[in-house]
């Protein structure tokens, strides 16, 4: 069926300014790390993408290696762009990244200019795009001068193959240096993409403040801890869950009894707020003024639906926050 976007798609989404830039991102963005590869059902991926765009999600996050197999999420996304979203390209913020292993030999991963520029070119081909909106260095490279990696991001922007530069998984110190280098080059850092959730909070130790002070946006990835911060595992491990899939990145040994206890206790707090746990976990991140958007994943349209419902209750009482803090620290 030919797709036409819902005319009411901008009615209910919140859009937050990304740092001090001209861009606003939806409060919820969709990542294509899982559930969009060739191993997944294409029609389900397509239904999720359509539903997301119909409900105001304008930002879609990819990387060269998303799949499996690596590259297949970009290929599938490219196919959907062509058939469904071509008329809407200017309404979308599409990001991709390079940093993790993509091809053999010394130029197939990390942070050299050689790798980043070649990888971006390949990503554009897979997606059938002339440019991406954000190009990320996916991870810092301990052996390549940061000047070279940031120089590659700058070059991509300078050549019009990306509109903005981003970094992911960089520490506070590395981020400080990246901001300085990119500012000097005239391509200010748009955004940082760190892992951040109720269960992983390193960014609260200086990164959020640094980003705010420098007008850089923040888009936490795995805000639901890959599904742990939902009701998914309350009653065992479902066959269709990320843990159960051989290619899923969530390992069974991460679901320990002590983690389960926390999930159960957090679920109670969420119920007290009239929310699902996933919704409370997302709202808890969104309450931080430095968080531009939360970068979720989903395996069904129903999950997307649940997650957008979050926007209906974003406030926390001091008592709820203390309760949550006590559970997380227990
Ligand atoms: N920069 C990086 O290094 C990096 C690393 C990781 C991720 N990312 C980005 O962040 C995006 C999101 O990561 P993520 O997929 O780990 O995010 P996440 O939102 O923490 O986890 C998504 C998973 O949680 C479950 N879920 C989501 N909503 C649910 C709901 N309402 N109820 C029950 N379960 C629900 C689903 O698991 P099931 O599949 O089991 O249903 C879904 O696949 C990625 O797609 C990628 O774009 C970036």
C-alpha cells in the first residue's frame, strides 16, 4: 500500500532544541540497532517506521554496522526511504556512525580519517542518500589523534555529506577536547550520544554539565537498558525478546536476581504513577534539562505506542524521586 504520512503527525510530539543549535529533535527518537536487519521481518520494521513518523518521530538513528548482517539496517532503511519516505526527506533527521568493526584490514574500524570517510560514503550508498543529517564518531580511538577523527567529521560536513557532527561513547575529558577541536575547525559539535538510563548513570558525573555549558545536545541511547527497564522480563524470558535472540546484544547474565528485584520495585513505583515501567524510565531521563531526546529501540508498534504515551506524564514528586533513588542505590 502506498504510504501517505498522517497529516496530524506534529500535533502531539514535543520538540526540544539540540544544545545551542538551530535543530529541534523529538523528545523520543527511534534507533535501528535491533529489529531492522535482514534477520528481522521487513514488514514489521516498515510498520514501526511508518507509525513512528506518523506520530511525530522525525529522528532516526543508524550506524554502518547495524543489522545483522552489518549494513543491513541501512539497506532496509534505504528501501523504506525510497518507497515510503522520499517526499518527507526534509522532515527527517537521519544519523549514522562509524567506529566499530565494519571490514577487514587496518582501515575497517576505529577513528582514522581513511575509515570514517570511506564508511560514510558506503552508508550513503546503502541508504540511497546524498547526505545524512548527523555523522558520528561511534567511539573514541585510543590510537588515532583526536584531531584526525574530528578533522574527518569536519571534512564530511564541509563536503556536504553530513550537516552536523556528533560523538558517541566519549568520556568527559575526550568530549572536552573534541568540542575544542571542532569549534576551532568551524564545525561545532551538535550532539553527544552516551549510554544513559536508570541503570547506567556515568554521564551525571560531569558529562551533562559539560554539554550544557558548551551548547551541545545529549541523546541517551539504550534508555530502557535494552528492555530491562520495562515489564518484558517480569515473568521470565519471552521467546521473542532481545535476550532470547542469538544476535541480541542483551545477555542473559545481565538479568541477575538483584537486577530483577530492582525492576520489580521500580515497576511498583511506576504503577503508583499510573504508568508502565518503560514510560517511567523514559520520563525519568526526560526530566533532565540537558537531555534533548531519548533514543529508544522497539520490536513492535505496540512498544512505540507505549513509549510515546510517556509524554502524558513527565513530572515526578520529590517523594517519587527519592523512592526511585533508594531502589537504584539498594
Ligand atoms: N552509540 C552507541 O554506541 C549505541 C549503542 C547502543 C544503541 N544505540 C542507539 O540507541 C538505540 C536504542 O537502543 P536500544 O534498542 O538498546 O534501546 P532501549 O530503548 O533501551 O531498548 C529497546 C528494547 O526494549 C524493549 N522495549 C522497548 N519499549 C518497550 C516497551 N514499551 N515495553 C516492553 N519492552 C520494550 C524492546 O525489547 P524486545 O526487542 O525484547 O522487545 C526493545 O527492542 C539503538 O537503536 C541505536 O540507535 C547506540
